[in-house]
C-alpha cells in the first residue's frame, strides 16, 4: 500500500474518533425533556408513543421517600448461597450478597484466591428491592416494623385511615425468595389505594469499569422478552447521533409474566403469581455518583459516568371496602445469570425465565448449544480457555468441507478471470449478452460467484451465538488463561506510560492473525484494487473498535483465524500439480 492510501486510512480513523468524541457532543447535545412530558410505551402494542397533553394517563413518576430521622433497623438473613439485608426504611431488601462470587476479580491471581468482598445486588440503589411505592397515601413516612419470623422476615406498616401493609419474605434455596404483600383495610370506611409499584430492584454496576451497555431491565409477556436498556433510553438515531432521550419506560397490558433488572452477570427477577399479573412494567434510569479520584487513579478503566436502572411492577388504583384485603404472591430469583439454573426454574414455573440470558430468539439456539458444549468440556477437566479452543477446533472441522470447497471455487474463479474479462470486453456494448455469456462460461467451468460467500453466511449465526454466549457466561467470570486474569474481561497487562491507556495483548494477536488470514485468502474476482488493499488493512481498522473485547471472545476469534490460515495452506499444498498447470492455461472465451 502506498503512502497516500495509508494517509487516507489514518485520516479516516482520526475523523471517526473526532466525530464521536468531539463533534457529536457539540453538534448534537442531549435534549432536555420538558417537565411533565414523557415517552411511554403503548400497553397495547409495546411501541413507543408519547403521552398526549391532558390525556388521562396514570402518573408513573417514582415517588421519592421523605427523609426521616428514625434510625434504620436491619435484619440479616444468611443461607448457604446468599446474605440478605432487610431494612425498615421501605420494608424491603437493601442488599443481597452472593457468597460464591467475588465483587471484583483482581489482576493479582493470589488476591483472587483469598477472602474478598462478595458480589452484591441492589447495592448503591436509591430504594430497597421488593419495596412498595405509591406516594404519601401508601408510603407515609416509609418506616416499617421488621420482625424475624423463623428463616424469614415480616415487614408491617399501618397508615392513617386503617390501611395496613404486610410484607413477608422467605429466602429459600437456589437463590430464590418467596415474597408476598397484603393490603388490608382494618378501618370502618372504604380506602382508596392509589396506583402503586412493587419494586423489582435496581441494576447498578458491579465494578468501577462496568459499562451501561451491560445493564438494563427486561420483562416477558409470555411470547417475546422485551428490553429497556441504555440504547432505548438514549434514543440515538442510527445508533450514534444523539436524539431526545427517553426519560421513562412503561409497557404491558396485564400480561407481565416476569420482570427483572440485570448487570452483565447477575439479575433480580420477580415472578408474580400467574393469577395476579401486574398491569404494566415501569423502568427509569438515573445517574450514579462518579467514582472517586482514588478509584480512577487505581483503575484506568473506571467508568466516569455510571448509571442505574430501576424497575417496578405497576398495579392500578382500587378501592378497598372495610374489612377487605388484597394478597399478592411472588417468586423472586436474585442470583447469577447461569443458564442451567434459570432454565430449570423457568421449566418448573413454565415461564421461559432463561430468556433473561438475552441470547436472542434465532442466535440463542447456537448460544445455548455452545454454552452447553463449553460447560461439558470443562466438566471433563479442561480449563475454560482450553474449552474455548476445543470448541473452535470442533466448529472449524465441521465447516471444513464447506470452506474448503469455497476456497477452491474462489481459486478457480481467480484463474478464469482473464477469460471472463475478455468476455466483458467483447460484449461491453451489449450488457444483456455479456451477462448471458458470462453465466454460460461459469456454468461450463462449474464455478459460482456466490460460492465463496456461502460459508461466511452460514458461520455468521455461529459466531454471533458464540459472541452473545461469551459476553454473558458467568462461568468465564474469574476464569484465567495464560496471562488473561479473567476471560470475561479484556486481558489487561499494564497501563501505557504517558497515555494512561490500558494495554491488551490478545487484540494485537487477533489483528495480526486476521491480517495473515486476509493476505492468504484469494480475492474475489473483479474486486477493485483499492478495495483489495482496504480489505487487507481492515483488521487494523477494526482493531481500535474491538480493542476492549472480552479476552474469551478474542481467544476464540484468534484461534479461528489461525485455523483458517492452516486450512488455506493445507488446501494449497494439496492441489494437484497437473491441475495447477491446467489452471494456468488461458482458455479462449466462447463466442
């Protein structure tokens, strides 16, 4: 590639960075949504629709519980898997500690083997999970009386007018909690219970360098899981041009089977009783305090703008007659996004809970198979790094005949290119006849212009399935391989002096192996020389985009490239010398 081409590519990359980092924030600053306006989701169709001014829409603003001077009462319940901290401020679960999982996977492997703080759910949230929201008429001062009852907790509150709220929580096994709420009118007059929410919980970052793209909320209507995440709230045009941000999300039409909040590896999912579906799901997001200077100095990857997602199940207003009560039961899963576990729970409850893995409908088939295969190989004693390599080899062997035929077809097309060009030149004034003669020529020599693309298209679902699986597989969290301390994270080695940027080694190997593979792959016949040069240097362009990939995915892709290089060399070495000579002979084009 000449200097001019290199300069063009460098300038293009520079313009991309300049556009995203400097120009976009200035040209398209976030638009502030006017007070009172909101972008909601139609309960009938789940499509975005603004609430009309003056429409009889129920308010979905999450109330902020008043600050109280009453001391907080805490009850801690511990079982074999979790530590639950219940609070009197809101009568819910303030925090859930997962004893099996560490909060942060350290780059120092010796540190990982020692005692550390455990991973927590709902930590840093504004409100406790499984609390009840509904304004002053339903919350009062927000203070509940807590009582430990056996292995569970009872939270009770009496409001003016005779309304009493009783909530009970019983942690069981398998990261499950049995929960219930009872609203009783113990007065002598009817009581209006306003529209209210049973709070699912809040998705917060687990580590300082967790990104918002791995957080969000999901709910299931019995047919399709729907996600409210950072991309939905940002409302960008074409995924990059900022638009008017959505401030709140509301969906559902009394068809909520379950709802959850999640980060990359953990979730809180609330499953209401099948005969008591909520009217809707409500989600909001808000900014969290930025990390301290000490945290930023200690971790160059720290996210400076952490956010949280809070979700709740919405119930309509209703009037309770004197002596009347309303009881609602829930099953709550608060634990790892571990496919086998949530799939078994979903099977028992017949509610497709494994959809919270967010594998996707089509690509999820491949993601599940690959996850089962990876865990199966690990159960045989292989490390997860070796298991990823083994699966990559197996996939390559399965596709070997197809890609081998594709490579040979592309080579034959390249050898016949002079004759095809002669046909094009001869019939340049008659495009219809040119196409006809070209197709006859290719049919005679048994080549196809699409033969080289078919293996690529067939492998795309497998690759995307592998990507989605590796991105959310908690099995890889903390699994080390070679110098990578955590296969679910980039393989950080050190911070580049003077630049303050993290140095990742595997993406460099990936870029080099991709370039090697590209240089050995026969170019498509008729491709413009400039396009050929661009394709050759495409890996280095993607290198900057994919630099922070999880090392497990980078490992898979690098091994895949090396196997493709091996296949190309084996195919080339196995060609018959007589066949090579035959290809070199220029066959006259048919008239």
